[in-house]
């Protein structure tokens, strides 16, 4: 909520022309407009951009609904220190607002790529009789609508301006040196739970990761380099080459790419307000073999195909004639399953590319559910079984690992991934004395979130979004030696979102975002964890903000960088001795062990 001139950093703005510039919090009754400005403490990805010799950043604010993104102009002094000169909200009015902006990246031509995660389930929306409380109702604040929970329906949502097919896309922001920008959603890339879009060095191949349950891997091949508005989508089919039910760390696979029917940007834009799920697919109920796990989904009628995607369970679908391109774009994940691509991954997060070794690295926060072989789980609320492989293809068959893995993929001369294996996985903690505090061992990763390459040093940055460690950590993985060094720790209950390596002028920077300190607590865990919550009462006061609705001291999210590091070709971290692992873990500080083991502090730009 820092204030720069008339602008509140992280203020959640409404559609241009709405009476209130900022959305408001709900009133105490939860059913009417409050009086406090809505300010996010959930920053996510922050880019650093060089435009005609000037420096800028774009920052995502993931929650609440609606989402927000801010463009900031930066100043760099002669020692490389960056400060914010001005900031302003990016206007998404032409695209219906911004839905859950998660991670992002910087293109080779120095534009910002953002994302919209956890796209609304359009089928559930259009088949609903009431919507009640939830993300869509919160999102209506974008248009100044504060609908009571009991009477909120899809008809009211549509009347207010909400259409589910408008959300779930990557977006590109082109910044100019005069502190203006042009931002547009990339409709042809299709709807999914976009964690991150990443452009390869050919400036045409764009990989996309999909966050959630029973998700998939895709790329978009642009028709023209540096123009991401038109091209073709492809989905990946993985063929496991390791033994069935192997440990996740030993999993290997080959990759086949299947072209998807892809609608044009203009065709998607024209269909957003006029198309429902029933306009794209016929559907019928998937039959389950009541014997339980191992059963295949059966579609009663010939011509229907079963899919199991997105955590929706088994669905029987048949695309309507002439709707293939729209169905493949608006319902991209479902259509990928329809084509036979692999839709069994879990919590697919960040992605990066090592151009020297021609390897892709990408994070999977957990290995479970559809990634196992016909595993059956029980819905905690309903008490009914959940079958993640029923109706799907069951391409993946490995043992569960709740601590997650970082995957490595080989890339050919066309920048296409061809083979996959796990680079490193977390390890479940079985020590009775500590497993209730850190369920994943502290000498390794837990729920890896986003990853980034330091290419000139052959090092990989790995961030966490986890309950497996008391404090989320950031690591450096040395690709030559395989050594891991812990370089940062965040306050309890926060995420280490979207670490990234940037170069501005003569200096390198590692951007580093701390999201919602003390925001994710474990009320249902043992007393050793619950006791940590009391630390929030003793949290160090952050610099005072000017926001009318600043979060309590010490709980504001913050955006910053670690550095600056002069552009010299020497190791950023020492892997000969793991000083970080030996040091006490702090719940109130973020530190980086830099050149020669010197301690560098996080420089806060905005909070």
C-alpha cells in the first residue's frame, strides 16, 4: 500500500469510469460495500525491464479478486541501487479486468508476460442455478458491484459484465520509455490455469505451465517471431520409460507433441460473450465401475470421449461440429485430454530455460493424484472417493511425493522438449522429532514453486510455496556439481514467489517477492506449529505505509531484489560450505549469501 503521488501500490482498481477508482473491502456483514480500500498484500511476479536506457518494472498482485498489476518507473544510481520513481495501475478494461495474476517472465524483446491462473470453470458457471459466495462474486467489485451472497446468480454476474471465457489467458505488456504501456490478453494461447508463459530464444515458441490438479503442458508456436497474437497450440503426451510405480526421483519419459485446433484472437474475442460450454460440447454422465480404484470411465453413447482434467473428474464429451477451434482454445485442457495428451500432472509451476545446455527446468509442487497409478483418495468434505485416473489415459505411474520435484527436459534444435526426468525432488521427513514441524527434510526442497536460470553461472534458482517447511526457502542448485545452497528464508506463512534473474545496465539483480507474511497458518497442526503463530504478534514493524487500509505491521507483502551484483563472471554463491544450512532460520528476515559468502539483504522496492 505504499503511496507514490496519487497512486497506492497494490491498490485494487476498478474498471475505468467506475465511480470508485479503487475496489472496496466487504462490509462487516459480508454482503455489502465497505468503506476501506482493497489493498493486496499478495504480490507475485515482478519483472525488471530496460526500455531505451530507462528502467521499469511490472508487478502482479495475485489476490484478492479482482487482480491487479502495476507499472513502476525505476531509478538506478551509480552503484546500481534501484528505487521507485512512480507507479500506476495497468488498465485491463478492454479485456474485462484481470483474473488471478500469478507468475510471469520477460520476453527476449523486453516485454512483460503475465498470466491468469485458475480459470473459471465455464461449464459449472453456465450449469449453475446460484453462485453464492466465491471468487466470481468478489470479482464483481471490478464493476462496482457488491452482490449479497444469497441472491448472487450467473444472471447477475453476466448483467454486471462477467463472462467466464474472458479469463484464463496469458497477457503481454509493452512498456514505452515515456512511462506508458499497452497491455493485451493473448486469446489464441487459450484458457488454462496459467502459472507462467516462457518464450524461447527463437521468439516464437512459448511454453505454458498449468497449475492445479490433473493439468497438462503446452506450447504455442507463433506464426511470426516477436508477435504472440497468432499461431498454433500444441499439447504434450508423455510416455513413461521408467518402471511403473517407480519413485518420483527415478521417473523418466519421452514427449510427443500433438497439434490442437486453435482459434484466432479475433474469433475468441467475438465468442466470449456469446458462447457457453453447451455451445462447444455435448456431454453425458461418465459411468464408474463401482469396484473402485483401477476402474475405467465409460461413456454410455458411442462417439463420446472420456476425459479427466482440472480436478473435475471423469467427463464424457463430444465436440460439436464446426466448434473444434473454439473448443480447443476456450476449453484447452479438456480438449487436450480429448486428443489424448497427458492431463495427469499436479501443481505445475514455474519454468525456465538453460540455453547453454539446452535444457528446460520446471517445478512440480507435488507428485500425487493423477501422477500416481490409479490412486484413490477420499473427498474430505463429502466422504466420497475421488478417482483421478478414471476416464483419463493413465500415462503417469509413479509413487507419490508430497514434497515435489524439479523436472528437467531435453530440447531439440527446434526448441521442442523431447525427453523428461526429475532433476531433484524433496524428501519426506520421517524423523519423529521433527516431522510435525517440517514435513519435508530441511536440507532439500519442499513444494518448489518458481525457478529461474543464472545462465552464465550454470545455476538454477528454486523458490518454494510450501507447508513442508516452517519457513519457505529459496535455493541455488549448481548444475555442474549438483550441490544445493539455501540462500533465503521468508517469514512464517509467506511464499517466496517468482524469483528471477535480471540484468539492468552494468548490474544483475535477483528479484524476490514475499507474499502474505503470516498469512498461511496451520491451525490443524501440532502445537509446535500453532505456537509459531504467536510470532505474528511480535513481527517487526515494516516501514509505515500511507495506505488507508494498510495491513497490520509486519504482515504486508513486499517486493524487492537482492543485489546489485556487478556483471562479472564469478560464482554468486559458494557451494563448498553450506553456510545457510548451518545458520538459524529466521522468521523475520530474508537473506542472500552472495559473492564470497557475504550476506546481502533484501532491498524492498514496494510493500
